């Protein structure tokens, strides 16, 4: 980026690329401090920067995921804050470590499809177990693709998705 080009002048894809670069730098520094090996992949999907830390040399990044992704969620928030500080924009970056979110997405799509089938079979609303915002988004997207409607109900941390036949 030239000295005249600041993050304020970046828009769209260029801003998402910058956000991904900032996040990658932040995560590389974190991995260095923790003396962990990992490769960082940056991508842009839709209107969101996607950053993945993948294991290098069969390393173990599982402790950066934590139980049920709790450490991953915290690292994502810290990475978003670092990106927002550098770009001056709110970050919606998604972080994945060791394929945890990718695997969770596949599992959630399966759960959603089972709930969709039940809602279609019974014509009754189907309420799922409480989920994180990421998990709810995956379910909402799957439900919408199937032509049904869904809504989030309840308060955090017990917020859940309810699926209805339209």
C-alpha cells in the first residue's frame, strides 16, 4: 500500500484483503510467541475475510481450538479487534483453526437437514439446541436454501434456532 493510500480509501475486496493480511500478521505473531507451527491461509468469501490456521508438520493446534471451540471463538474476537484497529472498520472476519469450523459447518448442515425433514414431516416448529452465532448462521443458511423459515429465539447463551415450514 502506498503512503497516500490508507485503509480509509480502501473499499470492498481491497479492504477485505487488507483485513485478512492484518489478521494473518497478528496470528503469525501469536504463533511465534506460543512457539507453534502453523500455516496461514487467507481467502475472501462473500463479504467476509476468511483466515485459516492449518497445522504444519503434523503439529497440534487443538489447544487453540479448546473445548467446543471456546478458545477459537476468543482468538477470533482478538483477531477481529486487531484487524479493526488497523483498518478502522468493524471486522466480520472468520477464523478457523485446524479445520474445526469447517468440520463443525458440515456437522451443523447435517443437523439442520434432519430438523428440516422433521419440520416438513410434522408441520410443527422444530427447536434446536442452543448454538453460538456462527452455528446459528450456518443453520439459518441451510434452512433458507431448503425453502423453509427459521428464527433465533431466546437469550445468550441459550439462544437457539427454531425451524418452521412456511
